[in-house]
């Protein structure tokens, strides 16, 4: 109610006032007066005047202009004095140092004079009063805005940014002024403490200021200011402190710095650095340099000078990179600060800057390696050529340079197994067998080439022999670099783990190589001028993997002596991998029995005619004795040639073996993945006649291209050998003895390649009872005149091939089509091409979706059953358009 009464009173008062105004004297001027606006801008006196001298002469009353929040201005207008308090503003406190702007004030037009002004802080406390020198005048115009500049005595200040630059002027240590906790590289610095002091006219310093934990950013760039060198394209590096710091105007000097790593651990303190003067001016930003002293005695710097000496000694100016990891033609570049010399193609560094890795295999180097190599005592890997210099393998798992050293150590056996897998192609099954295994999702090495190649690319289709499909390393005598010698200082590399020397002109290996106490992986490959076996290698204490292949210039006696020394040397209990293929070895040393940790041995392409029984303690995972002159493999009193507990591959292809050696056992609990005796003179099995053959427990058993093997090896059945995949291609087999498929372990047989033999019939026992899991059978290139129905009883039979049957005269001898084939519900592929089929009066099942009837010139084939599926791409018919194909005209288009 009180509020309501008060409102009524206010309204009445306003009405009375309006009436009185309306009745005022007519002589009063009621026209609206003319107005304008004024605004005050505050500046620091030091920066308001342009001269440096004036900025230094100002004695500031305020430390910072941003302290002022309000201004009270007293003005005179005609005879009237006006006082007004206005707010001051800027974008932020930093911007305030460049000027403050007041609120606008509305004034009558005319001349005004500033009498005094005062500044207030955020608490409305007076912090500044004007002096008599601060008076001035301004004019307000109608509708306009006049801005009046007010200058304030503020202590002159400017901004400064620091850049840490390297000082190579001395390369001498100064232990009294420079304390280094450890050697460090310039790019390790992440933070810096910088102390500066103001320089008086007398040259002395005062008012030290310390800036702490300034973040730094490392960058490499061209030396545009020619501070380190005037050479074009010279590169340097700096550490930029991007933090904008404030200092009173004046002359300064850097008096100390402290450097820290990314964990803020002190790296260095220098309390007497190189004098670097700089001047700070009011409201200006100064870039100041801090010179960081570099030490020539730092080990990483010495490493980089060693790199330079190595480069010069190996004709570095002529290097031209031809690999894939760097641009073509790349070379090492020393037109840069010495502490950047470690950043070269083919060089990797430890975190402390020391050289860890050098690979110059693809640079075309030549000459005598400099003794400076001995400085690199933290070098882990040195590659002076490798067996894969010509990139026969796009990726070489034995090198695996994309893996760390620790990864390579943990995966060493797998990596080398993968490498052996790549360079030793397994004897392949025929294409129908490969299809059968693929249909049943079975993957074995003997079928892997069909992933990317056709049968005609793998096999000589006339003989059944496998074509030479093997990625060869460098041919003996092919030179890829001109390395002539290694210095004795190579023995200083106590941390070296990988040393590769390949395809070079080197003539001797220094004795000091035996002092490489950490070296686990050594390669001396294809060095044709190295006339003698480097016996110092046999004295190396830590060898795990050794490759001395492709050195056929060593005589049989020379390499025998070397390998014998190796097998009795300090590494005999450590050596796991030995490559000595493509040499002239004739006799394997008896001392190889000592190599009980030897897991992978490759002696292919030698002249081996004699090997000792190594005993079961020498247990190979991978053994390759291919392309030698062996006529037999001996065994000890326990029946062992070697151990088989870990064996994956046992390959003795293309030798002169007369019998399958009796060195395995069907009763072994350890199943070997592959045993391959392809390309020998085998005509039977040791002990098969007197019943002493002990059998074999293996997945893939290969006896291909043994033309003297006239009978199917019944010894496998007699010994109850569990074998999954048998390859007997091109063996001249004429008969299969009764009982060959009747034994307890016969169900293990999943595929049988009997192509390129002289078979005319198959035994009845090839049925589902004995071979329930037979997936693939190939009897192509034999002499069947009647179709062998026996295997069709095997419900698991997925692919059956009976191509190209010829009699003794070379005439086509098979005309019979297996009527009722469509009833076999498990078959998916049927190969009956290159025969003499006539009219086919049978249902053609779409389940047998791959059918080869090609090269049957007299065939009459009704395709109506499969035409639609063929048109939809769901059926593969291999045929000739010249054949008489009925009821599917699309096939003849």
C-alpha cells in the first residue's frame, strides 16, 4: 500500500513540473545545445617519444601502465571547471603497456584545457598524479570525437626472447666455469634457466634477473645469418625459447645458463658463458642469443669426426645411393655443424648421440676403411654390404632391419627360418593336389607357389621336374663395393653385435676381429679376393649366426679347416645358425658333433660327399644339404644321423643317394614337417628287404624325380609310417605292391602325387577303409587304358586327376569316362584332359565345379547340366572351343 501511494505522488509531481515549464518565460532559449565527445589515451612517456635516449632517461613512477584502472580528469571550459572520472581499458595487461583507452565523455563544443589528472588502481587508490608539464588543450567539435593523448611516467620495459645457439669457437673444455652432469646432445635440451644482468656505463653489471624453466624448441635450419659458416647451404640448429619475457629498458648481458632435459634433469651449468650483449627498448621485442659452448672432447662429437674420416677413406665424395630407403643419389652431408654430422642416411644414433648403426651397403663405397672406425665403441651394427645387395628378396627376414635389435634377438630363429623358406623352394605338388588341399583349407609349403603361379610356371610339363624357382643371392664373384681392407682398430668395437661384409674386394680379415666380444651375427659373403678362410672368425667368442656362403674360392681343405676350428672354438656352444652354402666343402668335420645348439644348417651347393653321424644331441630345425654329392647318410649306434625333436625341414635334394636312409623312426613322438629326397638315384629304402627299416613320422614326404624307383615304397606301410602328403612325381613307378595302403596309419594319408610315372592300374585297397581322408590323388601322365575306379570309393576325395595317359608308343590310351561320377558327393575337381574321350553320356554334376576336359579332340560333351552355372560364373570348365560342346552355345562364342 505504501508503494502504491508513493507511485501516485511521483506521477502528480511530474504533471505539476510539466505545467510549470509550459508556463515559463518566453525569453529563455529552449533549443538543444551542441555536443561532442572526448576520449583520453594513456601512453608511456618512454615509448611516446621515439628516441632511445629519452626512453632510457625516464625515471618511472609506475612499474606498469596496466596498474592504472581509472583516470580522474579536471578540465576548464570558459570559466567552468569540470572533473570527471573515467574507466580505462585495454585488451589485456600486455596490451596495456602499449596504451590505455578511457571511456568517452560527452561535452559541449568548445575549447577545453586539461588542468590536472590522477590515476587510480583497481582498489580506487591514487597511484599517480600529473605534473605541471602534463597540461594541454583540446577542442570538442559538434558530433565529433577528439582523442587526447596523456603520457605517464612508467618505467620503460621491453620484451625479450632467447635463442640458444651453439658456440664452436674454441672446442676446448673449461672445467672451472662449465659443469656438465653427463655428455648430452643439443637436441636433448628441453628447458633452460637464463640469468641476465644490466650493464652499466662502466661496463660492470647490476640487477641480475633469472628466468627459470623456459621451454625450448629444437630446430634444424640453414645458417641464413652466416654465424657458423658462409658456405652456401650450410645447416645449423638452434633452441628457441618462445616465451616472451619482460625486462626494464637498458643494456644487458647473459651471465649464466642452466640446461635441462625433458624430465627437468640438469644437463649443464655455465656461470661464465660467452658475453652476448643485447639492448631492451621500451615496448619493443628484442631477440637475444645465448651461446652454448660445444666441447670437441664429447664422445659423440668424436664419433661424428670418425664418420667423416670413414666417409673420406671410402671415397665418400663419389657415393651414390641406389637403394629404396633414401632418395636415389643420396650421400652423406658434412656441410653443417659438426654436432649434426651424425644425421646421415644409413646412420642411426643412440639417445646420447653416439653412433649405433651404419649401413653403407647401397652407396657404392670403395677403399680401405679408416682406423677412425675404432672410435665408434658404442656401435651395434655395421653393414659393409649384405648377401641381399642386389635385392633378390624384396624383404629379407634374415636382415629384418625394420625390427629393433631386441626384436631381432627374440625373433632370430623365426626370421632365419623365414629366410631359408624363401631361398629354398620346397618341391611342389601338382596343381590338382594343390587344389584339393586348398578346398580342405590345408596349407603346406609344397603347395604355396600356386598362390601366385600356374602349374606350367612351376613344373616342366614334359617331364614333371620342377623348374628352378629360387631367388638367388649375388652370384659368386659379383662385386657390389670396393672395400679393400678393415683396420686393426675394428677390434675396439666391443659393443658391436652385427657385422656384415659382402660382395667386396676385401683380401684379408684382421686378426682383431676375434676381439669383437659382443658380436653375435657375422657375415662374410662373396668376397672372391679373400683367398684364405679367416681363421680369426673361429676364435670369436659370441657367435650365434654366421654366414660364410658364396666363397667358392676357398679350397675344400681350407674351408674344412675353418669349419673344424669353428666347431671347436669358443662359440661352439652358442652357434645356432650357420650358412656355408655355395662353397667347396667336400667333407663335414666330425667336430660338428660339438655344435649342440646348432638349429639351422645350410650347406647346399657344396661338393659334400661325406658327412658324419652327428647324433641325437645335434637337433636341427632346418637342415639343407641340397645339390651335393652325398651317396648315403650315416647313423650312429642308436640309429640317429641327427636329432629330430625340433626338425621342421630335412632337405637332401639333388644328391646321389641310392636308398632312403634308415635314420628316422615311425614311432617317434615328434613329427617332422618335411623330408625331401627329390632328385637322387633312390631305388628303395635301407632295411626294407630284411624288415629293419624303422619308418618315418612326417607330414610331407617327397621322393620326386628319382627315376630308379620302380615300385611304390611299400616300406612306408611295413613300417607303419604316418605320412600325410606324399610326392612321388616323375619316379618311373610301374607297380604298387599289394598291401601298400593297408596299415594302421594309412588314414593319415591326405594327398598322393603319382603323376609322371608308368602306372597302368591301382590296387583295390585304395578304398575308403584304408584311405578315408584321401583328399587329393593325381595319376596324370601315366599309362592307364582303363579308368581306375578304386579311389572313387574314398568319400573324402576332393580332387582326382588322370590327365594325359600315354602308352609305351606315346599314344593316347584312355578313352573311358567314369560313368556315375556325379554320384560322388565330395568331389569338387576332376581333371581328365589330354586323353581320347569320346561321347560322354553321363550327368555332369555342378558340385564338381572344376572340370578339365581340354585336349580331348574326339570328345562329344553335353554341357546342358552345367551351362547355367557356367554362365553365372559358378562353374569352371576347362575345354577347347574346337571341341564338340553341345547345348551351351555361349561356350563357343
